[in-house]
C-alpha cells in the first residue's frame, strides 16, 4: 500500500507519542511503587544519613512502629525534626510485645497490607525503624510479608547506626581487635543459650533487656571472664538522658543494675 509523505509523517509522529506515553507510564509506575525503609539510629537525629533525611523530607506518608496504641514511637521521635507534618501523614503501626506467634503474624500481615495499600495509591512512602533495619528490627517482619504478597513494590533500605556502635563511640572503646570474636545477645530469656555464646566469644554485647542483669553477671563469672574483665553499661545511648558506666566485673557483683530499662546495652570484654 502506497502512502503519501504527509501520512507517513503523521504515522511517525503517532508512533513517537506512543513511545513517549509508554515511557511516562513506566516512569510513573516505578515512582509510585517505591518504599524506603530508614534506619534512624540510636536516638540522636544528627546521626541519620544524608540519604535518610532526604527520603524523610520527600515522604508523603510515614509509617513508624510502636508497641501499643497511644505509646509514642521512638523511631518517630528521632526523625521528627525532618518531617513536614503539614504535608506528611504519619501512621503508627502496632507491634505488640507478646510471644504468641499466631497473633504476631496476624499483626505483621495487617501492618504490611496498610503500607502496601498506601504505596499502591501513589504516595511516596517511608518506614522508620530504630537502629539499623537489618538488626533485630520490626522491619524484617514487614519486609517478609511484602516480598511474599507485594513483590511489585520496589524496596529501598537505608542503613542506620546500630546502638552498640554509637555506644562504643561514646565510651571511646573498641569492641574487638585482631582475631577476637564478638557475640550479640538480643534478649536474655534463654540463659543456657547465652552461657554457650558467652563461653565462645571474647566480647559480648547484650542488647535491650537490662532486667536480667544479675543473671548475666553470674554467667560471665562462670564462663571465663575474670574479676578484672571490663564491663561497660549504657542506657538511652546518644540522647541527653544517657547513662554510661565502666567497671570491673568484680565490682558489679551484688550491685544494682545502673541501666534497668528495656533499651539498655552492656558490653563485656574478656581480655582487657
């Protein structure tokens, strides 16, 4: 079939518009399907990365974890100075501190669906978490659900400063040196498991749970830590209410824990 020059040019122009339209749809789709998870660090807003601050400032919707209805979110309190609350919606998601796995899974699914629905609506979404997203974070439960049910969402994870790195900086100490080994204990429910970890490592970081202080001191004494082993304890790292103390193991026996709150850290070094 023969066509004249004008018709040919018109067809070419239409093809170009089709290509541009397709590209615009692709770009738009990519933009609205993205979720950023941001590690907020241990408490000092100035420790957030430049990339984290950029994403927070550009967010249309921010999601942040809390343990129960009405309780302030620690992650939100860290990032709040960077949030334009007149243009950004903030949603607290409940992550109850219970041991019932079935109930927890229901809550994880509910929270992840709330986030997915908002991302799919075209909003620029951010999830905030204390410390780093990869370390004992509520984000891991959200991420697993999103990967299973919403793999169309492009997920960006921005790391944060873990509390024990901020702790070491404040205490001006090294955690391990040379070929020494480091153990991280997230909670002290299983004391036999802790005893095995402590016996195998040169330095131990105990996170979060200061309520088992007496048991931990006893385990250290039983597993090769000498009376002169250095124990450093902190609470509310990198904020104004911070408590930071360094003592010998022998001085902590029969002593009240100076950091009894849930969010506390203790570092024990065997060979100092």
